[in-house]
C-alpha cells in the first residue's frame, strides 16, 4: 500500500472547495456561552440558532422564521420557546410553531415548522449534527483528558479564515514551527538532528509519532520542562475535523491539545480548542507565559492562514506540491474526501504505515 | 373567487427577485430637493439624473454622458442645459446634445443623445416614468388630503434595504406593531379582543378595513386622541407601489399616511411618505412627540427590513408561510406579479371580498 | 484608408473588458523601490513577486509558493534566494527550489518550481514581461530624454482605477483640459481659435501633432514660458501602453512626459510617469509650483477616471460616441485590439494620416 499515488510526494491537491462532511458532529459553542439569549452560529453556510428550553436543554433550529424569514436569533426566549422578533411567532425545541399572536387558528402546520437539528452537550461543549436526513450515527468525539483529575483544562474558540483542511494541517504541522514561530516553539538551527516520523492511517483517522525528538528548544518547551527529558509526541487527526497534539515530556509533564474544527463556510472555520495539561511545576505559575506564547503562536498561524486563503481565492485553486515531511496534510485530505463521498468504511484492519525522516 | 389558492393560508412566496413594474410613475424626490444642481437617483438599478431647465421645469435623463459614459450628475447646469463634467458636452431636457466645446461640427447626432424620461411635478413631488417604450398611461397617484385645508402635511424620504413588497407589507401590517413596536403603537396584551378585517381586492388595488377596533393603546394613539372614540381604520395598497394608512378617531381626528415606494434595486427602496393630519388638539403642541415616535417606529422597521433582506439573500429565496391575518401581503404580491407580467386589467366589477378575524 | 469605419466619428467602443496584450514589457516599479525586501505587484490580475539576488539583479517569480500557495512576497530574501514565510522553502531567481528546511531529500523537482518571468532594468525602471510562452521580442520602450544632459528628470507612480485605454486617452486628450482642469492648464474661453490636429497612425503607434497652437493659457504654461513663443506639441501612444506628451515652447523650453501604463486588472492601472524638462528659467525655482499643479491635474483626472470606471461597471459596457476631435482614443483602442488579437504587423509603410480642426 506504500506505493499508492496519493502518498507520493509532489502530489497536487487542486480542489478549492473543501470536502463537505455533513453527517457528523461539530462544536457549535462552549456550553457557558449559551445562556438566556438565543445564539446564532453558521455551519457550511447554513445559519442555525441555538437556545435553551425551560428544562435548560440546548436546541438547534434553522435560523429563519418560516413566516417572513427573519432570523430567529434576533428574537428572544419566552417560557422556554423561541419567539421571533418580527411578529412574535413562537417555536418549541423540536421546531413546531406553538403560538402566533393575534391569530385565532391552530398555529402548528407543516409549512410553519422550523427545521431542527440534533444537539448533544458533552464536556462543556454544545455539539450540533447539521444534517436532517437521518439520526446521528454515534456520539461526538470525546476530548481526551478534559477535566481529568490532576489536569488543568482550558477551552478557547479560535476563528480562522481557512478551510478545515488548512487549519488541521497547520495545527499538526511540525516543520513550519521552526520558521513561522521561530524561537517560540522550535528554532531554525543549522545543526538539526534527524528523527523518525511514523505515520499510521486507519479508515477514520491518521496519526504521526515523532520518534527520537528532543524537548522543543523554544520558549514554551523551556518553561514547561526546564530540565529537558524524554519526549513522546503524537499528532493525530480524526474525521470529520478533530486535531490532537499530545506531548509527554519526562514522567510528569503531559499536554493534550484537542481541537474540533467547525466549518463556517468553505474558507472560514472556528477551532474549538480544549487543552488539558499536567505538569511538574505549578501551572498557576507558568500559565500566563504559556497562554501568551500560545496566543502569539496562534495569532501568527491565523494571519498566515488568512493570507493563504486569500491566495487560494485569487488563484481559484489549491495546487499543493508536497514532500515526505508533509506527514499528515495529504492523509487528512484523503480521509476527508473519502468521507465526503460517503465511501463505506473498510473493515478496521491493519493501518497503512510509513516511516519518514525529518530534521528537527 | 374566495377559494383561489393564492388566498389560502400557508402559501409560499418563493421569488427572490421582486416583480418589476416598469411602466408606472415613481417618486424621484421631493420638489424642494431639486434646485440648481443636477440630482442623481436610481430606479431599478438604472442611474437617472434630474435637473431644472431655464424655465424651472424638471427633466430626467439617463445618467451617462454618451461621449465617455461619465455620469452627468457630476456636471452642472449651464444656461438651463446639463453640462458633463469631463469634456463639457451640453444636453437639453429632451436629451439632445446641443454643444460640444472645441468642436466645429454639428453637435446633435442620434448616437450623442441621452435617453430622456417623462417627468411630472405634482403635490410637491417629482415623479419619473422609468420606461421609454411609449408615453405614460395617465397621471401619477394623487396623495390624499396632502395640503388640504385644515391638514398639516409632512413629507419625508425614508430609505429601506428591502423590496417594494417587503416595505409595503411592513407598512400596512397590523400584527407586528404589538410586537416589534411594543408600547409605541400597540401593546402585546394577553386580553386581546377579536375584530373583523374586511379585505377587498380590485384589479389594481387592495384594501383592508378593520371593523370594531379600539383606539390603539400605545403612545401615539394616546397623544392624538386622549379621550378615545370610534375608530375607522383602512390600510390600502395601490399599484405599482403606493401604501396608504387612514385613521379616523372620533369626528375630528383624521390621519392619512401615503407612501410612494421607489425601487432603487430589487432589495433597496425609498419610501416617500406624505402624512396629512387633522386633529382636535393643536398639532404644533404634539408634533415633536408624534414625529419622534414615528421616526422610532420607522427606525425599528428599517432595521428589521434590512435583517430580513440579508436573510433572504443568504438563503437565496423568500419562502413565506402565511396565515389569514396576513391580510394584505399576499394580495400585494399577487397584484404586483400580475402587473409585472402585463396581464390585461379585468373589467372593474365587484371586488374579491373576504372577512378575517384578528385579535388586537 | 481615410474612410475606414473605425475612424469615423460617432463610433462605439462597447467592450468592457480591455484588450489584454500579454507579450509585452510593462513597468513593475521604479528601481529604487526594490531593495532588500521582496516586492509584490500585480499585472493582469497575476500576482508577481520581485526580488534582488546576491548580485543585485532583479528577478520576478509567480507570487505563490508551490508548496502551500502562500505568497512568497510575505517571505524574505536569504543569501540571494527568496524564502517562503510559512515553511522556509527557498527559490533562486530562475524559480528553482533550492532548499527545504527539515527535508533530507533533493529539493528541486518540476512541481516545486515557481514560474519565472523575464526582467530588465533600464533607465531606473524595472520592466517585467508577464508571459512565459517564449522569450521577449526586443527590449522595453526607451523613455525619451530621461536623464539626458540639461534635463531635469522626475519619476512618479500614479495609480488609477481605470483601464489602460481610459488612462491613455485621458493623458493624451486635449479638449477635456479646458474643462476638467479649467485654469490650471487651459481655459474654456469663448474666443477659441481653430488649430489643425495632424493624426498619423502606424502599425504600432499613433501620434497627433497640434499645428498653430498658442502657449497654453493656464498656470503651468505661464510659469514655464512667461513670454509665450512658438509651440510645438505632439501627443503619442506606443503599443502596448506607453503615452507621450511632448512640448517645445520657444527654443529653450522642452518637456517630454512619458508614461508606461501597467494593467493591474481590467479596470485598475498604474501610470509610471517619467518627466524630462529643459527650461529657460531655473527649474529649482518653479519646480514646487509645477509639481503642485501637475499633482492637482492628475488628482482631478484620477477622480474622474474612477467615476468613469464605476459608471462602466454599473452599465456593464463602454458605449462611447466620439467626434473627430477625439483625435487619439479611437486609434489607441484599434491598435490595442489588433495587438491583443495577435494580428501580424503590416510592413511599416506610409502611416494612415488625417487632419482635423479643433478649437483651443
């Protein structure tokens, strides 16, 4: 399987429109964001409104009143029902019209219903399944080590002007860190050492293990683990849009960054990050520095992703020439394309495996 | 005729592009706005320039110099002719080119003419007929009670990011007033009383009489008629784009709001309002309060119409589910569609009539 | 040949998309603008990046890294090679990939090359040939009298929201100067005198000689030549996009304005002007006044060209009605269309010649 053309270097990815996997869970918001007011969000360019009913349960409806098409998100929640801001029509969490002011007839009729989407609240995130062709196939992704004992957990929504694929590849890409984030995470030193990148791809995910890596030489690594130590480092991607960066440095330091990427449109995303950290040194001490560095790193990525997206739009295509050290990007695209086409998942046997040398 | 499907509730109006009735009079501006300088306005996305010739008569030309296509509205009026700001070509009110600086030949040639549109000034408004396929069929609409003895008359141009249909329905719609304009005009009280809405539709207009209505409970009603009184209330729409709201409260209070809606583009309009008021109490006393409330009401409508238009654009369609208490909107759309198709007007016999119950 | 329809007055030019002559030299920037940093510019909507290699020679590459399509212009020059700002890939002036950080393989592969464009630096301008279908056919245009002994030479880049044709016609058009620039250059006097305009058109250029012209009556003319004198005045256009205005007033005053127009997109250009002046009076004395007047004139033209372009866009066409005193515009369009079609140049025999009367 190692000789398959999609794994060859110098391959091209020419699609500008990203693969759209509609039958999947995506994060709409952090739970604490959704309070008394309705909340609008967009996925695959579809406007959706979230609101909590009287039991506190989150609901998701198409953000368009069936009456005169005004977004329901400009309305308000009345007795656990969502009321339109124009004529006051009220909808229950399942999308039925349950009240029309001034009207003496029966409010509920098929044409007066709002489309409703499945919602699950889990680990402090509100997940929505943006497809109505059938019930969801399984639960949302479980963020690893979130709120686990001994772990500090931080959640943050990071918007990016880029596709899922561009955001995911950027989040999991090692070589650019020495260049775009010079000094913050890795450095572009002349005396780099070779390590082995072990790629494994299953039908629904791909991971890369970096074998022989030293502690990253930049600011973040030095703060978290001043004394160095053995490094275990995995980068992973799970369909439809989850990234995971996992570091173990020595026995006591463990960082898992999970990011669920929500596609607002083809070239606009929100990375809902959930970082779980356990460390030898007290985290309250270093948290400000690490957060500052992390936001600086993400700010640089954000700016670069927007520049990249503008360039793709201008050229009307993505024409990517890859090398073997683009260890995950081409595999992510392959998984996403298969899933968007609805190719039946193969029996989960041995993963496709490949070793690659990289200088870090 | 009462069983026709277009009058049934739950009907859909899916066209996003509004019906375009070109052979009709539309208000370009208030007369006092058009002075010495040329004035640009747009109708159905066609740029038109207005100017007064030496006799003071208003003229309307295509706002494009035939020479190098610069808008004539950036030029100036010289000796009653409109001079282009680029090379100084001059045009008379009928669109002929009458002078070309530096040129020794005859200026007037067919290719050098500007298209001219019929113009009528009436009741303080400049009306333009934005079609050149034949002379106008009749005069513009006469604003009722404008400048009549005993009436205070106010004119105001109110821009709206919405189609004629959306603006007209909004202006004539009763149920939303208790909700969007809560407290200003009507209130959303739990103990509402049923009234009868008598709808009559002719081939070129539709009206609704509200029978049994009390004086509106909000601020505006209380100021104009503190003591209450019998209410006579009509809402009317006349082709192509005129709305009319008429109230008589007791013997002495009479309000007629006429609004001529000019379509700038499919989703951009200007409502040229002309309000004529006769009241028992001195109008100079209450005018500031009424104007403030009216502008507040219109500001809320303006904002809502823009939100609605953005939602229609985003979804690429207008998919309206109506009930019987949408007493005028569906009829307005039916009249506009017939007129845009150029369906010959039926003989003016008995109107289509229907009674509907509404809680106010 | 004088009776050919394309020379007749009242002709129409209805194309909105301008003729695109790709196989030609265009000015990218003034030499002094291109220093240590890469410089982005756009021609025919194609993004190109300029940079100097270690020998100081200017190079032009497609402004897109073949790896992840980020513009190379956000990167930097390292050891005379252009390094991408994302992963640090490095390219030599001929477009080959010569270094990929972290990668142990051979960097140069066909798919990893950037398109390179011919570049010539001449008379203080960097010229690029934005076509890669074959080597350039000859050198760039030579700016006349630039840096010649006794001449003051000024270079300035003037952006314009307009097509090459609109900018060129505007720069060479005499009649509008009395109107748009009233008082600055010419005046719109009632007692204008007839002069002869002698038009000559070759297969690659067109000129107009103005015979019998007095010194322009406006500010600029009066400053440069207070005492009047015989005026020799030529306006010229050279394919693909060079304008030239040449004045000799008396024996000692000589002005040559060359402008190389670079098409950013169909309706966006940069006029790279090079003005060479020799005058009787000391230029350091009058330079501030002349520059101020020139910038004022160009500012008026800039504003008008943008208004014109917006009008063309709004109408979706350019429908120009010309007269005989549009002495160059129609000929420029004819030459550009022929060149864009690639019509083989006819043998350079006698030019098409025509005399026209104009009042100035």
